[in-house]
């Protein structure tokens, strides 16, 4: 165990030596923050998600993604899940259950070669259609806020660690996960890998769709189990 941990630290240190901290990195970080911040605030206000736990776990995911990939990898909320959760005022337990499902689905897909087989079912038109639906859902929620005023902000309530109840897991699968899977595969796996090929040819072996899906699956599973 100690040898394995030392090897992991050595790899992280080796990856860290190749990292840069310049203008491009700052602007990239702020670009991601522009997407993350409003969704984060809305989920805290509408769903009662614990802000401290969300920020800590997201920060850890960012650091690990940078060390593992050595690329400016985006670490973003699952936007379809976030939009539905905000519009429906779902509980933190439902959101955690959705994250656990994402991990249970994406990890086997990435390790078993399913990403290559599924790629044919996710042309750009499908991805754009899902994105349009998410955008319309967010617009509907925004219009309701403008028309009726902001609802009472929910008190933060951290979801319990471990697996939620069977009822919550089942509800999250249908409400959150099924709408999210096409967007994640198209936008966060295939599209991100394509961008990596264009801009980071020398490191493209790390930014494959399978590796992207595996990293998302592991992060979601861990974060979901941590509430």
C-alpha cells in the first residue's frame, strides 16, 4: 500500500512539473468559473446543496484532473441534471443519487470499450438538441423568477454519505440521469477529446473519450457517495 501511494505521489509530482501558470491558464479558469458560479449559486439557493462541500469537492476534482491529464480539462456541473434540479427544486439526496448513477454507468462504458460503439449514436445534431432542451428549461426557470420573484432560499442540507434510498435512486435515474447521459457523452467526452486533438496533439493519448468518461465516472461516483 505504501509503495503504491509513493508511486502515485511520484506521478503527480512528475505531472506537476509540466504545468504552467500564466495568462492563458488564468483566463481559462475564469471561463470555467463563468459557467460554474451561476449554477452553483442556483443549486445552493433552490436545492439546499451544501456550498462548502460542493466547493471543496469541485476544487479537488479540478486539481486531480490537471495532474492526471496535464491538460486544461474542464470540470463542470452536469448541466442537464443541474437545470432539472434547479427547476424542480430537488433535494441534495436526489442530486447525489444522480452522480452515483453517472459513475456506475460511465466507468463500465469507458473500461469496456462501449464509448467507441456509442459514438455513432451521438452526431452533433443530437448533442445540440439536448443542449437546446437544457437551455429552454433554464430559460423557463429564469422567466418564473422574473414573473413571480425568487422563492425562499432553502437552508443548506448536506446529503448523507453512502447510497441514498432505493426510491430516491430510482427517481434520480429517470429524472436526472437519462437526460444527462447524451449530453455528457457528446459534450464532455467526444467534443472535449476532439478539442484536445486540435490543440494538444502531443498529449492526445490522455484526452481520449474513454479517459474523459472514466474520469467523469470516478469523480461522480466519489462525489455522489460523499453526499
